[in-house]
């Protein structure tokens, strides 16, 4: 065997090893659960209910830096019932789940998707922090402490 042939064969074998290692890394990344949701919750708040003992609303933003998920239920030790709703121009309807898109946002805000909170264990007061337990289909339960703000509060104001 000539030395040029051996050198070419060694370079080829080294290149094949590098390419195989790269393919292993790609396979590992996708098998690693890169499509798993990576959720964070931002800007949560509950406006003080307008009437004592009345229904309240909950607003927050779920950011997702991973694969798609769904918000399937919400509960709170501070309330007997928390339901998910969507508002349209003419109505409000309860929904069973809300999609959290891959690398996207689920925005619960005034005039759109939101939470309705009923049957308070104790009347909320300004400054209270209430717990909301957000249950996602893939990510499991995310516990959020939500401040009670004035009825007229708007984030960023």
C-alpha cells in the first residue's frame, strides 16, 4: 500500500468518524425531548372583584420556548372554582383547554382568553397573593403566585 493511499484512507476514516459523531448528536438532541414544552409564566394578576364575594378574573401570559402544550385545567386553594374562558365581540364561552403553541405564547388578557374565579375561600384584598395551579397536558402543574391588583389595573401602566 502506498503512503498516499494510507493517508487518504486515514483522512476518509477520520471524516467518517466526525460525521457519525455529528449524526449521533443530532439523534441525541431529538431523542432528548427537544419537542418538550419549556413554559414560563409572566405578568399574572387578578383585578380586585367589583363586588364582595363576586366573580374575579385572572390574567397572565404563558411563554413557551419548546414544543406545543395545552392548558387543561386551573385550580386554586383560594377558590372553589376556576374556569377558562374565551371572549368574542358578542359573547364569552367556557373552554375545556387552551393551546400553548410551540415557541409561542398563550396570552390571557382583558377582552380575550381569561380565567374566571368563583367561590372565594376568603374575599381577596388589594396586595394579596393568590395561588393558581395551572395544569398542562405535557408540562404538568405550574404553581403561580398571583397578586391582586386594583380593578382598573392594566399591565405596564
